[in-house]
């Protein structure tokens, strides 16, 4: 190329046209080149990166495991623990005055994350009306305390001739007790059960979900009279409940 061009055949000198593109001027003298790393250096760098990633993953796994185990032990109340709740209720109910035994305590899955815990609480048949009310309140409180996330406690309290369903709702439990007492007072009645039916979605305190059975030794018109009186008691004490009268 001629001497008037930008390039010459001789050694390259500083070209004033290159000032705008000069990396040394724009970024400093150390940007001109970077030394290529050797293979051992690349191996060591890659190993350090891999070990760092593994270390971070291990820490995350440990932290998540601690969090999940804590939640499963009840921290945050996320996961149902039917067996732990069942054991807690059995221990509390067994210690109540007037309770002679807690039997048939078992857990039953009612939905994806829902459980019913049911138990039979045997009470002293000699308990008076006031003591029965106090016991039902205490069992209801124990059921409320023991119920956890997705777990609900239900108990049948057996007073001998009367069997009363108790849940974590004291109001519903006391209504069942009151209904059982009034049904048992009907002439010709030999036994009463005021509990709850086990539906597809578990048990409920709703009137339609109650299971009320009256046993009568009467026959003919006497039996019909007992059945009519029992239905009236149900309407008065627990509106919407269905009362079934059967022979022993």
C-alpha cells in the first residue's frame, strides 16, 4: 500500500486514526491479553466449583430436613399427627374424675389430610346429673386440646344406660347429654345412645349427622307412644336430629 495509506510495509507505528479504538486508552494497559490457564489449573478451578456447589446443596438439604422434622413434630401445626393426638387425648381423659377406662381409641383417615380419632370413655354409672355435666365438659375440653391440624377427636362417653357423644364442641356435647337424659326418662325406655354417625367425610356436630337410638321394651301402642315422645324430645333439644326407636 502507498505511503499515504494507513498501513505501511515497515514496522507499525502509532496511527492517529486508531486513537478512538485504543483499548489501552479506554480500559488501561492490562486489557490487551489474558494468559491462558494450563490444564491443571482448569481442573483445580472446576473441582473447586463442583465442591462448592455440593457443599451448598448439602447445607440446603440439612436445613430443609431440620425445618420439615420440626414441622412434623408440631412446629407450625402443618402436618396431621393422629397418633400423637390420640395418645394425648387418651392420657388426658384417663386422668379425669369419674372415668374408669378409655377403650377402642383409634385413628381413621377421612380425607387427604384429615383424620378422626375416636375413643370409648367408660364412666362410673353412679355419677349424678351434675357430675355427668362436669365430666362431659372436661372430656370436650380434652378433645379440643388434643385435636391438631387436620385431626379431630370424638369420644363416646358410656354412663351405663346412656351413651353420649362428645366432641370438641362443648355446646353440642352438652345438648347430646341433655337429650340422652330426657330420652332415658321416658317410661318404657331401657337404654339411650346419642352419638354421631360416621359419614364419608367423617363425623360432625350437625343435626343431620347425629345418631340417636332409643331402646324400648314396649310393644304395640306402648312402643308407638315411646317413639313419638322420643321424636318430640329430639326436636326440642337438638332440632333437626332424627331419633330412632328400637326394641332391645
